[in-house]
């Protein structure tokens, strides 16, 4: 669904939020677009983090403990291509734990500056020293050798908490996760509006649907991550 589709209202998350609140679709004053945008962006950031957290491959830090969230996962000997769940958070830094149990920061490189076939760059497995982002993947070079690294929770990434947020003028822009769950944003925005305006009945009717969809999001991405190959797949164009 679109963020705010004025022509085809049946495709508009904004008009869905109005409908949930019992506000006529022609009334764009009671629940103004600017307020809607603020509520949607808060839920957008929240849902992206829920998606990441739901992956069984990654363990997250307490969000109150650091400025930027961290995620860790297990290294696989000989594997250089690793994944995070979709959602649009940026990778800021990458670390690998050495055999002594200490995380070492990898240097980000430009793959186009390598100068020859990338699969021939650091062909021998060892302690990773560099990484680059290619398409939908993080590639660490060289691939880890079991003797040089600690495999369990041996890969750590520092994430940028922000996503590409909506602006009031983003009439046809869509959320950066799968379409089946776009409505969680209109439900969340309507719920926040109803709470702010003491619409007790609307709060009571919207909350069960919102809670159910949040659970469905977490369950879906949790199941999808099982047995999956590690590839970064953010859906937002500007994410990496």
C-alpha cells in the first residue's frame, strides 16, 4: 500500500487510518497528514527493528545500552557471504571475533578497487580483515578459518538505527518491507491518534488487530530466517 495515495484511496495507508478511526475520507483536517506522518514514522522505525530482532540468526543488544544497536551471529568456516533480515537499517561497522575471544574491526573497502576477480581476492581462509557491501550482501575477506576465529557469535555488526523516513509529500512511496504487513503502519498510526485523543472505543477495537499483526510480522520473519542463506536484503533503495 502507498503512504498517502490521494487518487486511489483504497491503496492509501493514510485513508485506511482515517477509516479505522471513523473519520470521513474527505476530512484531512481532523487527522492531519503531518500528524499521521509523525505517527507512521515512529511505527516504521519500530517495525524495522522488530523484523531484525525476529531473525533467529541474530542476537540484539539492549537498545538502552548503546548509542547504536548491535547484532551478532555465528560465523561459518569458509563462508564469506552473510545476512541480516530485511528492513532497511544501515550497516555502520563490522567486527569479527578472533581466536582469543576479542572482536577486531574490519576495514571497509571498495570492491571496484580490487583490480582482479573478487573470488581470487584473499583465496585462503584466515582471520577476516576487510569487508564490502555488494548488492544485498556483506562480504568478509578472507573467509574465516576455524583456527583463526571464534565461530560462536563471531560476527558483530553495528547498525544505524534510522530508516528512510516518510515525508508529508511522499504520496506514493511504500514501506520497505513486504506488502502483506504494510497495514501495521496505518493500524499503529490510528492507534496512537486514538490514544492521544482519548477515543477509548477506537483504542479497544484497533489494539487487538495491531497486536495480532505485530505478532504475525515477528513470526513470519522468524520462520523465514530458519535455514536461510545469510544475505542482506534491505528493501529500501537508500539503505546501503
